[in-house]
């Protein structure tokens, strides 16, 4: 069994710098495979539950504190592969929300 050392897909997580309020994205282009776990921990550092994480000169907390679902990064990464808007399909999973209304169909974008 080999140990993986590179990304097999495009990935993106976002976080907010606690000190500046800056929304920051980390992806396969600017973060190494080995460092991506630390970026993910920063992205999941929910204020009041998990402490902020230091990473790349930032003190990071959950990106959802500024922008709940970062669709922009996903669309940008798809566009960079040459896909047109008509060719892009996004699946968004929202977990743990009590009383979420049922989806009634239609285009989401």
C-alpha cells in the first residue's frame, strides 16, 4: 500500500482570519497535500467550540462565520478546467440543520 502524497482531485476549503476578518481560501494550488489537513482544521474551527488554528500566518476560524457555503470557489475551479456554466453541476450537502425545508425542485443556480 502506497502513501498518497498528492491531490487526486481539485479541493478547496475556506476559513476566516480571526484577527482581520479576511475570508481565505486554501486549495491544491497554494497548499501542499501534507499541509491541507491543517487548513481543514482551521476551516472547521467553530468559534466557542474549537479553538482557532494557526496556519500560513493566519489565525483561522470556520469560514462559515462569513460565508456559509463557498460556491464561488467550486465554480471557479470548474471553470479553470475549461467547463462552461452549462456543463457544471454542484452537489451541496448541508448536514445537521434541524427543520430544514424540503427541496421542491428547480435550478439552484
